[in-house]
């Protein structure tokens, strides 16, 4: 006897049960505001895959195909890259109004005034 989610009855007599594993690449790109790259790395490392969301509902169920296993495993990651800095907008009243934007041209190491 085999444990399966595929429904079968005497009308399926003679049919064969097949199983196949298919490997997908899952990419998660995240952004975070941090004081420096070390803090960004720490914060990003604390926010990975929510494995409770990796369920059989991720795969389609139709035409008698049932999903047995869905899993996600860490393989690799890229270096944390600087994208930009939060700065006041180029407006005379930006500081007064609290108007800010992310400036992709602002240097990573320069102090903001």
C-alpha cells in the first residue's frame, strides 16, 4: 500500500501511478533601509523564506495530478549592494515639510546634512 493524495477507484484498474520531482529556482530580492552594509546584511539575513507559505497550494492540482512535496532550500546569494540614500528633495521647503526621496547618485559614505 502506498500513501498518495491521488484519488482512485475500481474504474482506474490497470492504471499506473507515476511520481516526478521537478526543481525550480526561487529568487527573492529584498531591500532594506539601514545605517550601513553590516546592518543591512544582518537585517536581510533575518528575513528569509517563510517556509509556512511553501505548501502544496503553490502547485496546480488538476487532471488527477496531486502534489506530494513542496520545499525551498538555500543555495546562494549575491553581495548586498548599495542602491541609494534617503535625502531631502531638491526643494526650498523640503526640511520644513519633511520631503525626502532616495537619491541613487548620493555617495554611500558621505554624511547627510
